[in-house]
C-alpha cells in the first residue's frame, strides 16, 4: 500500500442508525479486495462489528478502523456508530479523518442523527460527501432529499449520479458526470468554469476533478451520490468519487512529530491499543513516545484482520501497542489542530452494583478501564459506597455496558433506571472564606468571590492580585486546582457551573503551612461561598425537530406543553407539519415511544442536547453526595488529611 500522504485519504463513514453504514463498509472492503465476500449485519458476519453485542443487536457501538486501496489511493476507513447513545465514539473520531461520507437512507430521509452530523461537519469544518442508500426500495426519494439538504443546510449539495429505476430492485445508477455536463455543474461555484461553459468549452477532466476537490475541501460543494449498498449498486462510483474529489492526508500535515489518539482498546495480550492519526513525523517500533514507554508493536487493520508494520508515517492511521499511560485524546509529540463535533452530551446517570460485595473492586477496575476507552462515562466511586456511578447518553448504552461487564470481565451487575443529571449555579454574587489554622501544623487562608454567569458559560477562574509574599504563587496554583475539583458537588450534590471565581485574598505561613493545606482549605471556602450565594438548580434541555402528518399536530403540541416545552410556529408542506421545540429532558425520556405510536412510526422526532436552564420555582432535587461534605468541617479536615475513611 502506498505510504505517500498525497496518495492517502483518511475517511470517516457516518450515518443515522440503520441507514446501512456497516453494510456499505462490507461492500467497500469487498470491492477493494480486502475480503472475499461481504458480510451481512443481519447474519452477524460484518467484519467491523467485532463485539458479540454488536452482532446480536445489528448495530455498531464502537468505531472501527480498516484499510483499503482503490486505484492507487490508500484509504483508511473509520466506520462509526450510528446510534445517538454512542455519539461519544463519533466525537472522538472527528479529529482523525480528512473527509467523511454521510450515509442517508433514501427511504427514511434526513433523520435525527443526520441533522446532528450535518451541524457537526460545519463546526469541525470537515469536508464531506453524501451517499443516498437504499434506492432499490419502495419510497426512495433522492431528489426530494437533495432539495431539503440545499434548503436547510446551504446550497452546495449536487446530485452527481441518478437512479435510473428508483424504488425498483437492483436499480442501476447513471455514471458520474464528465465533460460539458461537469463543467456546467462547476460553473455554479467557480468563475473560470462559468466563463468556459458560456464559451462552450469543457474543462479538461483532470482540471475538473482538481477544481471540485478544492470546492469540497473548503466546504463549498458536497457531492451527492446514489446507490444500494446491500446490492452493491453505486459502490464503485462512490469509491471513484472519494478518490477523485475528497482531500488527501497531505493537506493536514504539520512539521515535527504530531499525532492524536482518537480511540483506545484493551487487548488481553497486548494491553492498551491506541489508534492514532499521525499528522507529522513518523513512529517506529521501539520508539520511546512517553517516559519509560516504548512502542512494542504497530498494527494496520484490514477488515477484522491486522498486520504488523515497522513504521507509521505522517498522514497515516495505525494502532500502537505498549503505551501504558496513553488515554483517549492523548497527543503524541506536538498538538495538531483538529475539528470538534460535540455530538455527545451525557445528561443521564446510572448506578451499577455488583452481584456480590466481594466483586466491588473488580467492578471499579472494569469501569475505570471502560472509562479510559470512553471518558464521557466519567466514573464516580467512593470507598464508602457499594456501587459505581456512570454517565450515559441513553438506555441502549446502559444495556450494552451491562453486557460488556458480563462478557469482558465476567461480572454480573445490576443497573439502576437512568436518572437525569442536574446542575447547580450560584443564585447571586457572594464571598467564600476559610481560615484553616488548626490543628497545627497547618495554615491556609482562602477568600474567593463567586459570581453567576449566563447559561452555557461554564466556569471561569480569575487569579486576582494577591502578592507572592502573602500567598506563594505555587499555593495559588493549588487553590485553582482544588477549586475545580470542589465544583464537582454543590449544595445539592450536583456539579456547579456557570460561575466566575476570583481569588481576592489568601495567606500562608512560612513555618506552619503544609504543602497540602490549601487542598484541605479550598473546598471548605467554596462550599462556604455557595452557602452565601445560594444555588439555583438547572435542568437539561433538549432541542427537538419534529415532523409528522398534519392530523397529529394538535396531540403533539399538546404533549409538548404538558412536558413544559415550548415550540416555534410550525411550517406545513404537503400535509406534513414541522416545528422546533425545546423540551426538558426529565419530562420527555419516554416520549419517543408515544410519538412513534401517534405517528404510526412515520414521524420524525430528532432530539439533540441544547443546554441547561433554570428549573421551575420551588423545584428541588438532591443527589447522594460522594464522600464527606466540606461543610462538615471537622470530618472534612480528618477525611482530607487521611485520618478518617468517611464510614460511620
């Protein structure tokens, strides 16, 4: 396979669940000669679905990387999950590809996750093309989907081939454009092409491809192709289009060693396996990438098989073994700029308990290992507890995790029903103070100003102007670190957000101050400040795009109002209404089931995380606190100094 970055494309394949993405991946592998026969999702033989739960459920839950070659171009294909419960996998992938193919079912059309992906492509400035799948099924409507894409997401979507017998079995497609027709298409976006077209001149084929690749790279044009993956229709044309029009890895190269770990797995033999996109430099076996950590093996994947290679070069994707401290998102060498998608925002949590208390240490270790692969799980556990808490994005993710605990670690677990994650924010400005001067030896004085910020602002830290001779700068740095840790649990036990903290005063003692005193004092100052400001409870809000038959309008809008939601004026087109609504997550967890029933499965309910807003007046919801509360001053001091376990 060629090693030149000019002859390599790192390509992500993304879609709404059940659009046929894994089926298309199998066809791509088959057409490129990587496998002898394409596998099928319904038979559990797809090469990129390696987990038993993936094969049984027929959905992808983990991203998979495989290598192909087509007409002299090396393609690293990243097959991503389509279900929104596993959007975190897609988020982590966004930094790796040069381009993407967005798969849309030509029957179901633009669905909930499709909308989220289109917005994510724009945020990440990731070039992409669209493949309209299932054109051989009744109800396929390619031209209508392209019209909707141009209407809602800009005018750069162009149908590059057409189904010749849409909706019929083994529907063929027209060839990709060439000659005068191609020049006419480009004339809509390029002045030189427009001038040539008006003069009756066709651009040379190579110049046409070069121009369209440039237009795709800068996000002006998104080619749209049609096909039927299961029947293999249009797959060769898609590969040709990718090679001709998508940007190469060479366009993202940077000087010096630079790489991003976008996926992490644990192998029983090799330990951690880090999937890396290399933007610059090269990595060889036995290279020392982290202190006392050598690369023991480099793998390249093709289907479900891998081969060992001696070197990973700039622009390529491969798997590195032997790096014990590596994490998802770890940077190798220098950081390279890459896009972010922010598709996943876990707003649910579950408690996980083992079958017996003797299995608790094994459960904690297993949960932490899974959190290394998926940091959004954000494992919480205290020695005083008998369960582990995980953040999730949906019920199916919880079911998959339960299966993973059983199959991978041999642990029988029970999961609590998903609960909504709330947040807290200061209700007003106020000061937090703590003078930790007893029992000796200790001396740490902290005074903070806490101020509320608008929704979605996050947390801001202002160092203030406390002089070094009064409070050593190294202690001020400790206060900042301890401050952010203390915000994990507010007065009601929820994470605190949307505030600015300013260190207005503090004091150390040259004799009595212990190096860790400010880690003891700061949480007490923070909680004192929150007592003084009071906190307002915030609830997660979902932005929902709804489309359904006009006859369902009254019942659906009534449901939205009952769920404490609001909605914009609807738009009605050909007997179908569409509207955008904001609905609290807590009141709408079960609504997709009712919506599907109301619309006989024909409506579109596309929820995405919107943000947090204030709960209704008088509404309170507390969560169990982990560990000792810093407001219980005497116990907290003993706990923070390691003299008290927290158990009664």
